[in-house]
C-alpha cells in the first residue's frame, strides 16, 4: 500500500461528506435563491450548513460568507478589507500566495518571522501604525506547520492601529486546532473544505459583524452582497459535514496523528546524517513533518519517493528553470543549501502506522542514493 503523506496539499473526502453531498447532486438540485419548493429545499440545506459552519468557526451564521475556495476567501479578505478601508496592508512573510500576492498587488509590506517561523512581534510592532488598515497573519503555515501567536498579534494591532482589520488564513489550521478559539481576535477568517475532508472548490470567510469587505464578485447579490454567484449547495453541505466530523474527532486525531508524526520525524532525524527539522515542533500542527537534507535536491527525492509509493511534497518553487528554496524557508533564515533539500511529509486523519513505516523504510535509502550520485 502506498503512503499518502501530502495531506497539506489536499485530503481524501470523509465518507460523511460524500454522503451529505450526493442528494444535492441528484434530485435536490434546486437553486436556493428561488422561491418554489425545490429552491426552498436547497435553501434549507444551505442555511443548516451555514449554522454548522458558524458554530465550528465560533461565528454567527450571518457572519459566514461561502466562497469558491480558500484562495477566494483570502483574496476577498485582503482586497475586500482594503477596498473598504484604503491604507497600508501588512502580511507576514510566510503567508500562502493567496494572501502574499494580493498584499504585493496592493503595495503592502512584509512582516519578518523568527527562525521558528512565528511572526517577529517586535518587528511587527514597528511596522504597524495608524496608516495600516489591514494586517494578515495566518493561523498555521502550509509548509512548515507553525502556529502563529494570533492573540498577541490581535492585541498588538488593536493597540497600534485600532481601526485595522486583522485577517487570518486558517486553511491549514482547521484540521488541527480550535479555530473558533484561536482566531477569535481576527475580523476575517478564511477556511477551505478540501483540507479537512470536504470537497475541493468550496471555502468560507468569517466576516465579523462590524467589519466591511467590498465584494470581489458582483452579480446576483448572494451572501448579502458580499459574494455573488449561484451557491454550490452540494459543496457547502459537504463542507459542513466534514467540519462537524473534524471538530468532533479533532482532539483524538491530534493525539493519534501527533504520535505518528513524532515517530516519523524522530526516526528520520536518527536515520539520515545531517537531517534537520524545520521550526519548533512544539509550535507546529500535529500533521506536519518538515525536514531538510543537505546535499539532496527535493525534486529528485520526490521522484524516488513517488516510485516507492511515498507521496510527499517539497517547499521549493521552480521558477524559470531555477529551483530556489520557498519564500517560507527563506523568510525563516533556513540556509539555501538546506532549503533546496526540503521534504514535507504531511499526515492526516487517515494516516496509519504502515504509512509511517513505509516512509521510514524509504526516505533514508533515497537520500543516500542521491548523495552517492
Ligand atoms: N491558504 C493556505 C494556507 C493553503 O494551504 C491553501 C491551499 O493550499 C490555500 C490558502 C488555498 O486554498 P484553496 O486550495 O482552497 O484555494
């Protein structure tokens, strides 16, 4: 059996989510914006899903805006908040591109991070002033798994720029941490269903009461004019089912998967000369195992692992033929030689002991082989 260790890229759908969506792909196909019985049936399902999503995110149902992806939720947050309150935008240097690129497009600033991947609060304090209207700091990083001290960021923003909107991308955090509690200080909170056992192409943005986002999409005026477009009812219903199951099982999943991750990371650190773990494990989500192997190129390692049935990812981005360490590793100050040999093994609720065994049996030999070449 191959080992799927790329759950940060996407997860298998939870059976409960598949079951929940099927009726809305078949006979319950109504458009919730209409008024007849078929529409009303879809509308009822939509509003029930909204309540579940709101509860799981610690929000009121009126604060949930359904989107077509995590990327759209992030874009709506950054562009939408900025359009409502023009000013300086700041984001952490380790944000996903869905936040980083909108920030760049608005001429924004980057807040540096410490070697453990957490935002440098002293530097952020110097950057945030009254001219700042949007600050974006993700709750958990997609590459190295670091959980940010969001409550401290929120307090800093309230202190230095009381009118500013705090955006948090909780896309990678939701499977592992209590987003309702940890993101309580953020005005805008983005999630994406396919990272926690829901379908691809559906996400949500929490827009707290009193916070305005200008819409990106204009049209039928759905979502109280915050996001036009006919509802993906099946996707939204499935996202709610996946969220509910994720929250119900989260504590047990974190304990079980965290132990697997520790066995995997410790095993590889012991077995491979020069291997190093990225960041501080105590600050990472339970499913993240990120290591660097100097003297190895990530892409070549991934090819060998793929052939052996270990499905993983790397943090390097290949732009115009030149492989460079990711912006996340660069921002954390990981030396280039290490960054080029990065490997992300991301575990999920379905990861088993056998998956970890296969990775432990495969990675050291693959690294050794590449070092011999
Ligand atoms: N934000 C983070 C932290 C992510 O990891 C991802 C997905 O990789 C996204 C945003 C984008 O979400 P989606 O794939 O739903 O567009």
